[in-house]
C-alpha cells in the first residue's frame, strides 16, 4: 500500500512539473529560417533554454522562459518576443526593452510614401519602416530581430544593418562586405572588389575584366599569352570588343573574327592580327585570301613595284605580278615592264595603258613601244606619222605611207609620182617636137 501511494505521489510531481514547465514555454515567433528552430535561425539561448517547434510549423518558441535572463551570449529579439517580455533585446543582451537596441541606418529607398522600393528583407523576421515625417528614407526596424541569415542579403539591407562599413551584399547575397561599390555595378570594379563579391576560391570570378565592367575568373592584368577565350573573358563579346588573340598571342584585338578563322581578309584585320611593324603581313592580298607584307595596301592606285605586285597578286602564270611603267597598277605582262626587250602589242598596252596618246603598240622591230594610232602590224589605214613611229625616220626607213595606205614606204610616194609625171611630160614633148620637124 505504501508503495502504491509513493508511486502516485511521484507521478503527480512529474505531471505537475511538466505542466509548470509547459507554462514557461514561449509563444510562437518568426526566426530567420522558417520552421528551423535552432540557434542559427533563432539566436543564442542559455544552457537551460532551447528552441522548440511552434504551434505554427513555420515558427519556433523558446522552452523554459523562466531562465531568460540567465543568458550571457549575444541573443536577439526572438527570445524576448517568444517569452512575452518587451519586444526588443537590450544592447548588452541581459534584458528586454520597449525600443530597438540596434535600429537600422537610414537608407534612401522610400518611394510613394512606402518602403516597397527597398527590396525584401532577407527573412520575414526583419521589416522595413519609414521614420515619422521622412518621405525619403527607410530603415530596418531592428537589426537584432533575428540572426542575420546567410541568404537573401541585399545592398539596402546591408546599408541599414551594416557593421564595420560592410554596406554591400556579395554577389550571392550570403554576406555583407566592405567593397568600394555594389557588386551589381557595371563599371569601376577592381580585383579587390571582385574577390570580396565572389570569393577567392579556385574558379571564382575574383578578378576585374580589362574594362572594370565585370568580374572574371582570370587576372586579366597579368595574362601574357592570350587565347580567344581569355580575350572574350577579359574584354567581352560586344561588337568592337577586343575579343580575339592576335597571331602572336601577345594581345587581344577587335578583328572581325578569330584571326585563326578569317578566310576573307581586309587590311584592317591583317593589321590587327599581324601588327603594323615593318615587314609584318599587314595588308590583304588582292583576292583577300591571305595577308601579305607589301610596303603599302594592295588596294592602292599608285607607287607600285614588282615585289609588291607579286605579293599582292601572286606569281602564277597570268597573274598581275609586275608594275606598269607609271607604277599605277599591276599588270600580267610577259616580264617586268622594266626588263622587256622584245615587245608585243599586249605587253605595250599592259605596261603603258591604252589611253589616247599612250605608247601602246610595239614598233615594227619589237624593240620599243610607240604611240601610233593603230598597231604597227596592220595592213591598212597607214599615215606618215604612224609609219615614222613604227619604222623610225632614219635614211631608208619605211617612214611614208603608200598612196593606198596599205603599207609604209622608204620614199615619199607623192614626190615619186611628181617626178614620174615630169619625165612622162618631157618624153611627150620630145615626141611632139620630132613629129613636127618630120612633117616639114
């Protein structure tokens, strides 16, 4: 019997303790991570207090609020709210109070008389409020509302709840950092900013690109042997960007395509890919199929020489590989115009052109080109001028056109005809005189 009574007494005491203990549990409160009732999410508690699942599965509550002031570690408003004390923890974490111990710094993000433009806080435990009579700024109501989470951080939140000048969120929103500007900006980035924004682990975008407009995974300022990939990483791929390596890999250039893939060359691409140093292949050939080291552009209209003609047009049979006499073009003459000794009409026309008055025909001997009106090899339409040009004007040269203009003669046919006519008249007069004398 006594054993039975002792058992009932112990059971009563246990139930009473449980009831009393349950009475000291806190009410539901929002922590940093919905539904996660841990120190990481809800904040520090002392050794006799722990966080329990709330009645609402997305909330938590403190266990044994009777020991709330035994806490010596930094804690948060969550403990004060759950234990139905005053809503804000004191700055020394020893008591709860009516006003925030650490209200957020003012941030100029108010618009339309509300704080919607400030962006969502990282967790619903935090909230934006507008100070009375302030139409410009908002602030986080209490930066000790809950442990600041490692996700969802924004520049505005970091500016309001900043510590030690860490007023910007890193790229992933996992931490507030002391960069020189926002990680989302498109100018003025430095290697230091990129390392803060993205971390410095292997493969992280911890370096600024060449323009300081983005963070990249390689240190552009120290690359000495470039690839197309590195150029695009450091300089971007916008039109006009230096996104391809030159042939030496010594720099990045803004060629029309990768230097290794261009099949239709321009002077510009040749100069970008090969450089403009003396002797470099900086000009397209005439066909645009390759770059050549001519002294000037293959598209020019003057100052040609045989060497440049051969570089620009090749040396295959029929190629325009020689300069003309004026140096104004390349021509497909049989030899260099400066070395031909046996001329043809074709070479004369190539070397001297076909403009009126040009020496476009070979002379009769093929020793020179002359400016006759037609070929010296013709069989008609001769005149004295052309005869002299084609045959010379020395003694016995065929320098006179025949009366029917079909050939050149050594004697002036007009003078020869007059002499013949005079002889004929003399004979006729002599015959008439003899006939007259006989008749008497």
